[in-house]
């Protein structure tokens, strides 16, 4: 499970990130609303932990923009503001739960697990063209044919599928898949794109991973495929 923490207090953000990683989650932290919105709208995260009071783009606005993109990712809002009107504003902006600071780590984990259980019951695959990615088994499926993806292949493919036809830069894929503070380089992305192209071809997928110079990669459905539609 991938969790994104959007919190301008770096010490708190990093503490939550480390707590979640110690519990087996894949967790990343970013420290401003603008970056948080950019990451969240990619649609690769299973949960957003979102601070309300941030300079520039605050948490309410980030939530509104994420929901305007029709992304159903669960949002757990964190805030020091505990008034009824503040909670109502947060929920109306698109939050699924509102947790007031300071909070106990056990309460935070309980909220996260509850939201993830709810999400897991609703979303089990993403699809494009004639191909789908099973999120539970990491299998890439086209009709009766299927192939299992490695962990990194799964994450890259999920990024591309959830972005649909939008271009993703190599830098964006690096940050989402390898992590905000990783030492990975653009060649890692190129290598895994190559692996995925071979696996897509092996199951007869009509998806093509297209490269656009300086813009990165996006998915297309092959025009000459008789099943190409949708």
C-alpha cells in the first residue's frame, strides 16, 4: 500500500513516514500543497494524509482539486483546528476522516487501516485498452493471458495506467516509484519501460507505451489492433 503524506512540518511528516514504513507501508512525504497536489493527482496512492494549515495551497484546496479530478483516493486530514465548522469544511472539501492534532500513533494507524480496508473493497484493478492490472496479485491480464510483474514493474505500470493517456515525465516516475529521496536515475525508468513493453507484447496487449522527447511516456491503444476500442 502506497501512502502520501502532505505536511509542511517536516519533522512531523518524516515521523509519520517512518512510522508507516516500520509497519510495512510504502510511504512518501512532501512538504507543501503544490507538490502534494501534483503527486496526489497522479492517482498512484492508496491513501493521502493531508495537513490543513499549509502556506500557499492549503489542505482544503488540495482536497478540492483532487476530488475535482474525480480521484477517489481516501483522504485523512490532519489539523490543529478542532471546531465543528472546520471539520465540516474538511469533509465538504473531500476528506474521508478528520484527525485533530495532537494525536496518538495508535489512533492514526487505526484510522489509516480503516480507510484502506474501505478502499480495498472498492478498487481491485485498473485498466486501459484490452488490458488490466490486478492490484492484489500484480498480474497484468489480457483476456485469458496474464503475466506477473515485479514490484517495480507493477509500480511503473500502475503509474502509467492510472495516468491514462497523460504524459508522465521520467522525473515524475522516479519520484513516485523509487521515492522522493532515492538515488535512482532516469536510466532505471528506461530499463523498466523496456521490461513492461516486452511483457505487454507477451500477452497480446493492445497497449503501447509511447515515448515523447522531453515529455516522458504515455499509453496509447494500437490503432491497427482489431480489438482497439474504448
